């Protein structure tokens, strides 16, 4: 793209060429330069708790079998048969010690190694023609996890996941480590929307500004305790490492009272106090900010909210994890999981699930409002006029680049990164700045990996786990 660097400079100034939300050429670049190198969330370890459990997930067009092998090691195999390329596993999820290709019947253990090849002797002259030893399904170039969240990178030289996430790990803990047992997931619900994938990621990262307008009706019917959506500006947005999010400002109280205010029973608060750091507790207890929605670059988001789930004023929190899986420049598959502390009381889990379904998920009230906007935006971005329009994403900045409201001081906000109160598009700009940095750098074409290569780097919480022997 000839004028690409001028275009990306505009993005870095917070002026977004409108066509980036529906442009085939940009999408091709994103495939290679964003999704070819970033760490992309695929599954949570609680989805595959036992040896043999697997889920099939994608990084763009690449399908992976994410499975726990017989030794308990989490692996991700490229879901394509070594013979003629058939998709080896066609189910969405299940438990299997082996995967047999439906086309000609080659079979693989759940650690990826090939074990069965029909008519091996007649067809290949046995080992003389095709050595089975050491042959395995192609591993994901990189696999790593944090708090059970499993990520894949298609870049064999990707920086470690912990470095990629950086200080956003501090905030990930609120969603994924409320007790020593971590979270369990339900889902995902999946559906497709005719909208560009970046819009949802930006919205969840920092768009507190749309709540009073887009979601007026949800607030007016009394689903929330806060009578006015405008209250959102009292919260802050924060950005750290690969992600950022929004918060709500809580009424006066100590850390216990503030977690209880959003509906956590005391026994859950007690467990959070065991596992969260002093600084993490201070953000809630001293600073008075409760974590709400967030996004991790490029396409993962979180929700934490606390609607009323029954008559009366009691609220109850829910957590949702979601992914904006690009299908094309103008279509996204949404994957939406319900997440809950594995040690939460059963009654809490049931009500929290109900709260999630009411708000988000394919029939959620927020979801419906949001998607209407995003589809409309994507449609309008396809035409020739959109190529002449720079969208203004400079909220919170004055003309000279200084900030309308200065960032919170470390005494006002004890989390890492930079935080601001008031309305601002700080996080949308951060997200698109990372996108611009990736889009600018060509990817060195990945070499054809030798079939049967067994040197996949596998890390769990930063610790390398043993790879398979070269020959089985
Ligand atoms: Fe899989 Fe032939 S394509 S066995
Ligand atoms: Fe919304």
C-alpha cells in the first residue's frame, strides 16, 4: 500500500481513516502482520481439565486442536492431516486418546505423534518408504498460558507471553484469579456479526462514552443500581502492557464493603484477599475503582458487571471472556464465554450465569444495542467517501496533544500503567497504535516447517515444559 505510512501516522495522531473498518487490502495485511505474530487467546485450561480433553479453536483461518495429552501437557496441533491435508478433528470439543483422519484413516495420539497408517506395508513398503517415528501433527509455533488462559502465536520467535501481556497481567487477575482455584468457563456461545473485528475490541477497551447514549434503555428499565449511565465518567480508564479497560467509581467503603457492593458474598471476598496482591486490593479498597470491561490486543475482551438479577436492589456480578475472531474485513465471529470463580458457591454461579445472559451473550441486552452500531459503521466504511474521511478518535486530548484531564497520580490509582478519569479515547488509541506498529512491519515469511518437527516451545505460566522426543 503506497500511502500506508502516512495512513498509519494519522492513526497515531488519533485520526482514523474510516475505511480501515472495511477494507480488503487492510484485512490481508492484518492477517499476515497482526495475526501472524501477536499472541491470540484460544482456550482456558478449565475447558480441558482431564487428559484427552480437547477443543478445536482457530487463529484466523488456522484450525488448532488444543488438547491435554496423556501426560497432562497442554498442546496445540495444527488440525491438518500430514497425508492429504484433511481436517483431522471435526468435532468442536470432546475427549480422545487418538485422532483418526476421516479421509484415509491416518491416526495420531493426542500428543500429536502419528501411530496408525492403514496398509503401511502395501502402500509405502513399511518404514522403508514412510518412517512413522518422529512424525507428528504440526505444533502451533508458540503456545503459552497465564492463569489458565491459553494463547497461541504463529510467530516461532514471538516474545514470551508474559512480556507480551506485560503489566496488563495485574488486571487479568481480577477476572481470572479470584481464588486459588482460578476460574471455570461455560461456553463459548458463538455467532457472527457483519462488523469489522476491531470495533468490538476498541469498544470494550475504553468506550465509556457510548453507555449513556447506546444503552440508555438498559439503564432506564432499572437493570442497574446506578440511576444514570453518565456516572461512568467518574470511573477511570487504564492502559498497561497489551491491554486496557474501564472501571466504575465505587461509593465510600473499605475493600470488603466495596467488593460486597457489587454483589460478591463475603466468603468470595475473603478468598480474593488471599490471592490478590496488596496493590490489586488497594485499587478497589483505597482508590475505589471496580474493574469493568477491558481488551487485550489484538482481539480478546473481558466484561465484569453487576446487574440486578431479581426484584429488589440486590446486584450480582458476572464475568465474560470474549474473542473477536475475524472472518473477513466486514464479518466477525464472536466467541463469548461465561467465567466464574471455581470456588464460588453454586447458588452464586447460577445467578451470575443468569446475569451474564441478561446482559451479554447472543441475546444479551447490551450485545443487541452494541452490534447495531458496529454493523452500521462497517457498512458505511466500505464506500468511496469513507476513504476521504478521518474519524476523530482524539477524545481527552487538546489540539496541542496535552490532556483535558491529567492522568491519575500513583496515589490516586495504585495499578500499573496510565489511568485517566473522565471521558477519553486513550485506550482506543493505545490499541490502534499497537495495530499500526504491527501493520507497519513486514513479517519474514515463515519457512516451511519440516514435517514431524518436535521442537515446539511450550510454556505454562512462563515455565518451559518438556517437548516430545524427536523419535517416538
Ligand atoms: Fe488424512 Fe489421508 S488426508 S489420511
Ligand atoms: Fe456497549
